C-alpha cells in the first residue's frame, strides 16, 4: 500500500519559475529494507516498485519531463540534462525550461544550484570523494557565467555528529585546503567526525558561490524521513530534483 507522499521544499532566494524538491522515504510501493518511496533502480529493490514510485512522483509533482537519472559513480562528471539517457555522472545541469535534473542520495549531500535570474539550474551528488575531488566546482563551471550569480541549497545528508571516518577522509580535504581541518573533530585514535555541510560551504565560497542556505538535516538520525546507507546498508534512495518552468 502506498501512503501520502512527503517532500522537502528548499527555502532559498530563487525566482518563482525555479522549482526544487527533495523526496522523503514516505509514500511509495517498495517494501522491506527499501520501504517505501525508493527511487533507485540499482539497490536490489523490485524494479516494478521502483518504476511505480518514479511514475508516482512525476504525476504528483507534475514534472514537465522524466528526470535525468544518472549512474552515479562518486566522481566529478557533470551531465547536461537531456543529452543522453542515464549518463555516468554525479551532477546534472540545464539552461532549458522543462528539463528535470536529479540526483539520488542516502547520506551523501545533494547540492542544488540556481541562477539568480532563473536562467540556469543544476544539482550535484556530493559524497566525500566527489566533494574532495571537486564535483561542486565542476558543476559551477558547467553552469557557466559569474559564480556570484548563483545561489545554492544544501539538502539532507549524514550530519557531523554521525559521519565518523578514518584519517584518509580528513587528509583528502586538508591536502587541498588546510583550513578544512576545522570541519573535522577527533573521535578516538585515527577516527574523525566530519562535517560535510561545512566542507561544502568552504568549497562553494572558494569558487565564488557565497549565497548558500540549507544544511542541518541528518539522514542517519532521522529514520522516519530519510534513507541512510551508513545506518542500514541495504536501503533505498531519496531524489533531489530541480527544473525551470
């Protein structure tokens, strides 16, 4: 049985024609570990349930086209929405109204972008590897124009009280920006608690995007609303969607 669909709507200073939404895990047909609105077709869920979930959000949100679903690989490739079907990429952008950019997450950080003039939008999947390697910077470059003309919103991700990692993660960020050490707190021998939100804000500021909002929602701790790979291993994915009307 499907229940009521529930979403998160970014609160950020964009023109009315820019639409953005994050799905939660509520309101779908998936069962078991994937219950219930799983939108990923690569995590072991029933393909018919996933297809039904995708149809349901498209109808409920009145999406103007099928989202540009990606084959995410924790890299820095940015796809142009609509140029090819299910490209291997970790971000997508568009300058065309009616094209829906999408990423799937379950602890990694979705980062939305929009031009202040409502002329360009995109969304990036920023796990720690992609964030360290520059997926946000690549998305900003692909969107083009003045980075100061962009606004960004940080969607739900694993929070700084829950994202415990080894020294290699901290070192990947500090090697590029020594000041990034401020976003990493020691947690026992060779263990660190890392703030993905703080690291993303630093990366965005460094490439000229300073109007950044959102952040603060922890997928790991909020079992009712969010999938979390770190918490459950076998689980579904939420979708972060953005388009221009």
